[in-house]
C-alpha cells in the first residue's frame, strides 16, 4: 500500500512540475545584413515555433555589440552608418521586424554601452526597446549563468 501511495504522490508531483524553458543568448556582432536576417530574425521565429510545437517556452536574449549596433539605431542616416546603402534602403521595414521580435516573441535586446561612444552613439540614438547594459561581457556572463545557451552571430 505504501508503494502505491508513493507512486501516486510522485506522479502527481511530476505532473504539476513546470518544465524549465529553453534559453538562448545570441552574441550579436555581425554587420552583414543577410547574416542578421537569417540568424536572428528568421532563426528566432523558427526556433520559437519549434519549442511552441513541443509545448515548451524559449526565452531569447540578444547581446548587441561590434558591427551590430547599426540595426538598433533610431535613424541610421544620422549615424556613422549613413553610408550603408543596404541598411538604409530597407531600414523602416527592418526596424518594424526587429521591434516585432521584442513585442511578439519577447526577445530581450541588450546593448553594450561601453562600445557606443566608439561608434558615436548615445542612448537617445538607440530604439527604446533595447536595454543598454554596461558592457557585452556582463550581459553574456549573466545570461549564461542563468542557464542560457550561447550562440555567436558574427562575421567570419
């Protein structure tokens, strides 16, 4: 009888236990627009859909530094990225797609504050859904210590 009660209690406990969400932090440094679209915008949507189909949540953080600052400016034509014709040609649509990642998929965007001055950027130049952190290393350490898998997205 004791075995039946223990098995019953264990099965109830396991049924009520919440599954830990999958977690990923992207270390985003690429300045290549095609890479950004493929490995961030499309990949995050696909990965979220995969985990949702398994009835599991995917928490996503993106740490922004290096060449990737360009995708998160309020107006790249007013920054050092004003000569990036591919970026400027499609930026209005791109900015909406990125914002939708934050709104629809709850993607947390974290920008390295230490590198912003090197690129002539201030907080007012960055879209409002991006959180500025002291530096990229802190963001990556914090997320990895919280159990996020690390995926680098850079130029090779």
